[in-house]
C-alpha cells in the first residue's frame, strides 16, 4: 500500500518518504539497559500496547529504568485530584490523590510535576487554583487559553481487483508527502497560514473501523454485507493531518454543570475551526484526492469532518494548549522551564505548553521540551529552589 501511495505521489511531482517510526526493525538494548524487540507486524498495533515491546514508549524505555531506582515508586490506579498550596498560594506542599481502592491520600512534596495528558494538566491547575482561569470574553487569564486541535480529512481509494494486506499493519507504517507543511510552500494564493502532511498509512485492520464502502453502497441488509465482502481489504486511505492555530474563542474550562465520579467538574473543551483551518483543509484534501486518483483506483471518495467542530466522528487526540509557555506571565501559564509563574515549585510538562498545534504530531517535541525543565531542576532548582526564569 505504501509503495502505491509513493508511486502515485511521484507521478504528481511530490517527494514522498517513509514515515519516521519508533518501531524497531531489529532487537535493541538502549543505553539505560532497557531491552526491546523487533516489530513482527502482528496486526494488533496502532492504539494498543505492544506485547512484543517493539514500540518506544515510557512503558518500554523509562519505567524499567525508573523502577530500579530506590527513590522511585509507581502507584497504580491512582488519580491526583488537587495540588495543595500554602495559604498565600505561592508554593505547593504536595498533592491529594485517590488510590485504587478509593482512599483519599495526601502526598507531601517539595516539587510537583504535572505530567498527565494535556487537558488534565490544565484541569489540575484549574482545580487547584494555580494561575488565573482564562476568560474568552475579556481575553484575560492564563490557564485554559489557546486550546488547539488538529485539521484532518480523508481521501479513500477503492481497488476492485487489488487486495491490500491491511491486517499486518503497524501504527506508523506509512509514507508521507510533506510539501504542504509549514513554510514548505507558497501560502500567498491560498489565504491561510500553517499546513500539514499527507499520508498513505496502513495501521492494521480493525474489524469495524476498516469497514468502509464506496459512496452509493447499500447501508444495510444483504446488499451491505455483499459490499463489505467485496471491498474489505480492497481500499486504502490517503489522509490529511494538519495543524490548528489558536484563537480567542477556543479554551479549556471547568464544566459548570457536570461532575465526575469523585464529585469534581471535568474539563470542558470549547472549540470551533477558524476560517484559516477550513481553508487549509480544503487545499490539502484536494491534493490528497489528486494523489489517490494517481494511484489508479476504480473509485475515490473524500470525506471531511463537519465544518462546525464535533468529536463525532473521531478525528484526533493530539490536542495542545491550556497551560501554554511564554515569556510574559500575563499571557502564559508557565515559563520556558515549564514552571508555573504563580507557583514555581509546580511544573506543567507536556503538550499543554504549546500555544499552537503544528502540522506534525507533538510527541517528539514534547519529549524534547521535557529536557528544559529537567535541566533546570538538575542544574538550578535543586541547588537553589525558586523561579528559574525571571518575570
């Protein structure tokens, strides 16, 4: 499938290349002694843990090393609900968490690092009263601002007489066209900034998600079953994965109406696509459809999520913002060392720090950015606790 995508893209003058991967092609032991195995293309990849230890992730590369450290303890099934602060709210004294059996426990701490998923970092800061909640009406406040999503669309090529072995896929098995990402092309005629990549990818044949049919196929009954038998494994996806620019309206807040099983308000996402993102999607989907047609299929269908944002159908979970980094405490929640401007012994680490969502997924940049606070803690904070960046 990847070969067909690359051939079609080259016919149009593009420069496709294999997707960068953190899957291993051979057995490997990293410098810390963590052992990983070569990928076997088992067909149970993408959104699932790897029983073969072939994916580079914290589970395979970090935790095995950390567990050997006598100062490290992993407490499974625990949820932090609040960061405790001193009465003047200038320092954290620890966290409150609920353990696997529902007990509420206070854990004292001299330094608190929020390393949860992006949206939960922002939620914990809001629940704990760290920083000022963002108000989209006034543009004031720091925590919750600049929430950004991603811009996606799909062209799908159907081949009546050709079968593609989609079961033996992997989460990053694909090829990419990157000419429409960032500043790789002239935006002048198109009326938007940013961009993204076009990808031909085989992530594994999940039994329901991969049952896609050409437009006009029966939607139920015997005809639907026959169409599924005909087209299953006879279609490939050409996807658009593009960035998302922040806007004043988009933000994260605490839900005023609902509570979770612990009685706490969940994080509420307020988001809609800006005209910039819609114009981006229109151009990139047109280029993706051209590549799909250049693969010489029998049918090409295109699909886009609704113009007004919706989480149905699924589009992406690579979301950013909510506790963004910056040089001005008036417009950012954390400094470049990812310390809270208001509570310097609380650090928020992750994609919550990004003020925009770029054209590529943020995981590699999250890893690189994490080096900044770790260096600051090691070389500065432990010797002289306090703010590592002047206001």
